[in-house]
């Protein structure tokens, strides 16, 4: 137990940081030099000591329209005063249906139905469960196997870490789900170094799915789940043609294809969804984060008509899918999402991301001669920069870079091992893109 005095309720600066067990954070180290944030507006965070911090990560890949947008704030405030909560089991509030309709209209093809939840992790678990249940509904109950991919991040539920492929997120948690296999990841420094957009090399890696089909037989495989662009593992754009091949192999064998678009949805790659950018429609599409501009939690799964209809066959009084969350389609998340979708449309933010893609790509690729830089990948409003690891201390250089950026250069970046990910809000200006690049170089120079 700490001997420090307790936090004074309402004090602007917390003086004892031990009660909050922080997620994905070295808790004890954090307390030595806390990175506290107490305000935000547009492209900037503010800190209790009065600094303005350039947000080069849109929070956690989620504040796509920038911070504290007045129309979203007003929508949440109005909603809180009118309907705080409505149970989503057996009852519903009208705005949930209109939001589902808007999302279906935004999504490609016949992704026409939306199952709501609150986070990306829940969206992934929902999609995996729907996939397995879908086959059972159609009399193919032996199709239970799930195929993920190395270096994938699908959140932190047992389903998500089972199909995920980041070893540190998996190794502490036992055997996880049974009956899971993995495709190889698509990154090769040798063949793809300094890729701008989709790398030319690597589409053939999709053929590994044929090997898994040969090994397990298609009749045991329910679904394949991939991030169209792997985000958390360091921004790995898909090789040109890879997703198309995966789609074809899934179709050949009756396997559902799930896209986890928790990061790529809502403009990150210059389209509503990566599915649209790459011209590949999955059977199930997971979303969260940008759907509500992160102003209130919301996530969900879009399902193609054929998937949804398979559930709508039995007696009408029977619940078709035994699954849901107390906060599915929570009124505050739904209100935030309606307002966020309005903003995205009014300000043309998805097209803006596409138009700015070459500007971000140039600014970040120009860093290739900066100290420690080993590789750079860019696509849409996202960039991954690999730094040379310190011998025997993997992750330390990346962590120091993140700290340096925040404390010395007033910029928030995201670190994953020795890779720094950049994913600014889509409202970013060309000047601010320049500022990200120059601060990044300055931070690296200070580290050198
Ligand atoms: C691709 C992907 N899937 C799922 C998740 C999990 O989302 P959440 O943290 O909202 O559970 C994330 C989070 O970054 C993600 O990037």
C-alpha cells in the first residue's frame, strides 16, 4: 500500500496515482513521470501544467474528426437529458435503428444489418460468435475453426487474443480458444521496405489459407478474420491483391471472411471503410472507435444480408441470437455516432484523408535519414516507423521516443515495441503534418 495521501476529490492534478490500474501501461514507471491530459480541442490536447500537445494519434486511432467537436458534445448532452438509457433486449430506442440504417448505407455491398456493442473487443467476439452460429444455423455445425493471422490485434477478449497474433498479448493467458489457426503476417522488410501504400510484394501469402484448408478441411472452418491494414502491430498495409485473393479462397470453400475495421473504419484510409478502398466486401465487418469519434463508447458488427437472413428462419417468437450487451446501442454512444457521421459528411473528412495521403506520406518518408529509422510504411492517414531496437532491450527505444515526444516536443505518438505509429485526426492541416514530421525528427535527434 502506498503511504501517499489520497487523491483529493475534484483536484485538477492527481497527487496519488496508485488506485487506477492502468491498461497496457507500465504502472509504476508511469507514476514517476505521469503523462496527464485534462483537456482537448481540435488537433490538440492540454495538460494540467498548461502545455498544448499535438495529437498525432487521434487519441487511440479513434478521434477522427478532432477533439471536443461542439456538435457531438451537444448531441450527447441533449441525449443525456432526454433518454439516459433504454434496455436493448426486447426493447429499443428509435435512434439505434436510424443509426444502423446510416451505417448500412455507408458500408459497401449488402452489409445491411448492424449488431451493436461498446468496443472493438466486443465487436470481434460478436463477429466470431456470429460466424460459428451462422454455420450451425445452416446445418454445418462442424464449422467451428477460426483462422486469424500473425501480428494481428483484435482486442483483448479471449476470442480476440485467440485469433490475434501479438505474442505479448497472448502468452500470459493460457490456452485460449481451442481450434484456432493463423495465417502468416504480410510484412517483409526485405521485400517491402519504405512502402508507400500497398506493397507490391506479398499477395501470394493469402494462398496459405489453401494450406490450412488442406490441413483441417474446409468443413471444419468457420471464418477467417483479418485487419485489412494491421494497425496496432505497426501499420502494415495489405500487399496489393492480397485481400482479393483471401476473398476468393474463402468463397471457394464456404468460409466467412471477417474484416476487423476497428481502426480502418471511418476515414482512416480515405474511405468510409477499408473494404471500400480495396474493393473487397467481407461477410462481417467489425467497427468501433471512429464511429462515435470516441466521444462515447460504441462498437458493432455489420453483417451481410445472407448472414443475417440465415438467423431469421425459425419460429418468430424465438430469440435468433443468444448474444448481446447491457449497453448495446447505448443512447449516448448512438447520439455521438449520429453527430460524428454528420460531421464526417459535412466536412468531407474521408475524402480529405485521401487528398492528404500523399502529403503525409512525403513528410514521413522524408524521415528515412533520421537517426535510428529502419523502415517506414504509410497509407491513408496512418504511418508506422520502425526504430532500431537497443541491443538486449527491445521496446526501450520506442518507449523513450514516445516519452520524448510527449514531454519535450509536446506531441502524442503511439508506441508498439520499437515501432511508432502515427494516425492524426483527419482534420489535420498540411502545416500540422509538417509539424508532426519536424517534431518527430527533433525527438529522434535528441535521443541520438
Ligand atoms: C483492429 C482492432 N480490433 C480491435 C480492437 C479493440 O478495440 P477496443 O480497445 O475498443 O476493445 C482494436 C483496438 O485498437 C483494434 O485496433
